[in-house]
């Protein structure tokens, strides 16, 4: 982060907020995508709009004091079925939202134009634009955290789908005998490979008396750590998660044809402990199948650093383009 007094912000400043099941991140960026302000807090599900308005208000007061600049618009990245035209979000099951007019409510609270985008899509768009000069306008960003979803950019365009649910791979079938998912179906990818599913599998095995080096109620990060240290139960769980995610990545690459997949979200903070087993499984499939080999021969599978607030950065970028920053109009939303 560049302190405001160390540079002259360029163009309008916009706030981007990424609302996750566990944490909510806010950034304020200028039209060159430089971060002027950053804040991460635990998500307050009982008062989402109030919390976002308060975060933005705190950021605005600090920026006004330090640089005399103000935020001109707000972008919010959130899971669920997002209606970008009306700024509403529905079926954000992990946040307990059935239908929320987030954009209009936030505008009423803050007085600023407020825009809403699906979280993984905001992150994917930001990743693709950030890297466009190097020639990668197509990619899939797979977010694995409290839930699982993908943001897909093809030739610089975000894929939303006619049903508004493009990329919701967290709710494709992964294990027909798996547990019931928050969406109501049984055995969704999210129900077997997202953060809560990892913690639950460990809890259940420990409660059933499985011997393990893990303490009671381990976090997903604890499970990955124990797996790396050779704990048998933890390795079983992380191995199963890698199996499921490798299949999801294969499905993404074969369905939308991307050669670049970026893995992010809270669970991806496990780093190589998550990435390498997934790579190994994909490499195994490549060795067996010429089709998979063709799909992945010159493809990249990357891990996004958990400190990179891609969703919030993307949300700020989307707010900036929606208010028509001249610096960004060449990549205007289509
Ligand atoms: Zn589901």
C-alpha cells in the first residue's frame, strides 16, 4: 500500500469491498489501481450494509484528512446471484442473504454511487485486466473459501450466463453420497471441499475416535499443516479435497477452454500444500488422457496470494469503470 502523502492519486478514488463468509476487506484505489487505503475486518452478517457503510466512512475520513481526496463510488464484491443492473444480491447462502438490495441501500447510507458484482467475477476481472499487457485476457479464478465459485473471463469479457450463475461450480455434483449442501442439494463440490467441509470432516473423524495429532476443532489451515507433517487423518482429508478440486479445475478447463486457472480464497492460503497435490492429480490425468494433456499442455495453474485482495481490488475497479473514468474506458464493461 502506498501512503496517500507519498504520491498524488490519479483520477477518481473508488472503494472496493469484498464481503466473504468470514472476512470483509476494503481497499480504496486510484485510477492506476494503486491502493491508498486498506482494511480487513471480520464479517458482521447481522449488519452487512451498516458494516460496509461504516468501513467506507472511516476510509473517507482518513483520506480527506491525509490527502484532501474523497471516495467517489463504491463497488461491492459478494457471493450469490448478483443483479449488476439493480445492485441486488440473492441466494448468498453462506451469508444468510435471500434477497438484498445492497447497492440502493448502500447508496442511501453513504450518498455515493454503489455497484455490486459477484465476488469471484470481480476478482477474475481484476486479474485479467492486471495481466492483459502480458496477453492473458482469458482465465478462470477459482475461489475456495467458505464457499466455492469461479469467475470466468473469456477474451476480456466476464461470463455471467443467461441465468446469472455462470461459474457457480461449488454446486456441481462432486459426491452423490456426500453431505447435504447449504443450497439444498446433496454432495455439491462446496459440501466436500470448501473450508467448512474440511473442518467438519476433521471434527467428525476426531469425534468418532480417529487417532490424530490435530487438536479438537481444527481450522482448514490446521488440517493442511497436519497433513504436511504426516498426520494420516489430515492427509486423507486434504487428499480428498485435492481430488475434488482437481476435477473441478479439469471441468473448468474443458468447459470454457481457459489455459490459465488461478486458485484463491481462504483455503488457498494453505499454499503449496493445496496446490501441489492438485497439480499431481492433473499431471496424472495428463499422463493417461491425450485430451487432458492437450487441455493442460501449456496451461498454468497458479495460487493467488491470500494477502492480495483481488475481490476488493476488482470491486473498486468495477466502481471506477461504472462512473466512467477516462483512464479505464478502453476496458469498459461489456
Ligand atoms: Zn450446493
